[in-house]
C-alpha cells in the first residue's frame, strides 16, 4: 500500500465517486474519497495526497475555490490537480486551468482516459533527473535537485512549469509551436488542448518574475526562450 500513489477523489455524486474509487484500486492507486470541501480539506490536513481529482460543483465551496487555495498553500502547491466537471465550454476549461488545475476532464469520461491523464500528470510531477544543470542568462536549473534560480535568487515552480522550463532551457533560442511543446513536455499520447500550453506558459512567466521576459511569444509560431539584456546578471566591479 505504501508504494501506491494516493489519490484524493473530491466528488459529491456517490455513483460517480464509487466508480472512480473502484477503478483506481484495480489499477494500482490508493483512493481517498471526500464528498465536499470540508471533508476534502480534512483529508489534506491529515495527509497530502500524490494527486487530487476535483469536481467543480461541490456543496459549500466549489472545486474552483479549492484549487486556487491549494495551489498557493505551501503544503499543496505542487500537488497535481485534475478537475472533473460537466462544464465543458472553453471558458470553463480555461477558468479551471487558471485556477491551478494541471488538467481538465469533462464529464462523461472513460476510465481509460482518466487513468491515462492521471499517469501523465504524475509523470510530469517528477521531472526526469537526467543531465547536468542548465544555465541561460541568469537562469540556472538543476534537474537533479529540482532547483531553479535567477541571478542566484531561488524560484519556486510547479511540476509542469519546471518541466516546461527544462525543455526551453535545453533548446534555447529555438521557436517551438504549441503542438511541439505538447508532444515534448506532456507527451504525444496525451489528449490535451493547445490552449493548455498558453496557461502554463503564463504560469511559468509569473513564477520566473523578472526572468519571465525571457519566454517570448513568437506571433503565429509559438514560444522560445531567449536572453534579454534586462535579465542579464550585473557584473561585479
């Protein structure tokens, strides 16, 4: 049981929750079920899960509110969140991603799709510890220690943003389309909309603060990481 990834399922519809829980158990996960925001917070206070499946519409506080809270809290800010909801419009998907969700699945969904997305998100949570530290301008990323700094100041990045930056820094000055980034960072077997890339690039820029200017939008082509004069470290006299 200890080696099984723990998954907090926050879902108030018992029939859906029970179906998810059974399938998770049969596929090597350890599910924990909460029916509302209060129960979900109680479970997280007791033990931080490896992943959260979060319904948007809940009694009391909505999943959107919970996602925003958990994404900024030190204990839960790096825990992957997949939102499950009947709200499938683009505006709703974007709102869910902006709130801090790593992925978004509209109901009804197949068990195979859910499991594939969960595994993909968990893979992104622990970036590959391969290669030496990368340095571009004042940015330094160490894949072995999962540390990022800019001009010797540490930065805090979420798991997907870390992997996105890792790829950018390994291919600096090259332009990458949204489709290419999806294939290289998320994997070509994962069905995620290209709009998701924009959301995570926005988060990456915010996390990089001053260094965020290094992530350029190339109109009609995609994104690239490039050194900006204003982000270069000031040489000591």
